């Protein structure tokens, strides 16, 4: 399992994903789930993936190979972000179906993706691509998507983030969202890959990898924990009839 999230806001797009793929008693596996594509000054795209690792890696390899071979349709020449999302969907659907046919099963080979970014002359966009190959686009009303183990971090984002939130606010909310998820689910773990793209910059930020010892993350975790305790203690005492 994994946890990935992307937020498409008025100032830019924030992407984040953990790197854990397996968490057994004596075996923990780590793989990158964030991939960057782009042409400097013309387009920037980021891809996050969750689900079957073999399917995800096959899709990523096909996308990079399409660019290297200058295919008729690849992420460096598609006309729109929607076309990019559909290209990802075509790859994930065909690979999963092929694996299912060989294994004579209908389950276990699915993978889902988040792809977002900007092409010059167009507005920034974010899409969630399902394992069936179809996709949906983030809107002002629904500015973020999650894939993987999303339920622990979702309440944080629902309460704290909207389309007009700043990138700084988004990064803080994302870190709290990951902290809540990691505390509650062993299958999500450090390090976390984080990247913030500013609208109309058309250059790909380096992004960063955050481990558990990162001082800013540690400060966020401590303040969040202390703040929750303080708020709980400040609530009025429950009425007596609660205990009858």
C-alpha cells in the first residue's frame, strides 16, 4: 500500500508521495512513486502512482520509452494535460489486462495514478487516472486527489484546504496529513517525496525527499500533537446526561 496526494490550487500544484511498498515483520521495501516529465520552458508534469508495483513500473517505463523513441504520442508532445492523462490510462489498462489474462484472474494487477502540471498557453491541471484507464479532473470545488491509503489524511485536507489556499498552507496540511497516516497505518512510511510547482513557471523544481529526522517535519508533528491536546483540554466538560 502507499499514500499519494496532489493539490491543484490557485498558485500552483503540490505533489507528495511516500515510498513504502511492503511492510512485513522483517521486510520493508522502498520504491519511488513520484516521476517528473517535462520540456524546460514549455511543459512540466508530475506523476504519482499507487497500486500494483509491477504494473506501475511498466507504465512508467513505457512513458519514458515513448519519449526516448519520439513516439507519435508521448508526454513531451501531447497537446493537453487531458491527452497526457488518457495516454497514461491507455498504458495502465492494457498492461493490467495483459497480466490478468496471463494469470487467469481479474484481481491484483490494478494501479492508479495522479498526473498534473502545465503546458504553455494552458491552465494548470490535475487528473486522477483509474486502473480501468479513465480519468477525472480536479476542480475548484474538489482541488485535490488522493490515491492509496487515503482515509487517515483526508479529514485534515477536507478541513484545512480549499482552492484559494496558499502553497505554504498546502505543504503544511500535506505534512500533517502524512503524519496522521503514518501514525495509523504501517503500510505507509518514510521517506516522503514532496514537490511544489508554481503556476506559469514552466520549469521543474527539484523537489525534496523528507525523512523522519527532518527538523521542519519534526516541528510540524510536535506542534500538531500539542495543539490537538490543548484544544481537547479547552473544550467544555460533557454534560452530566452523557454519563447516565
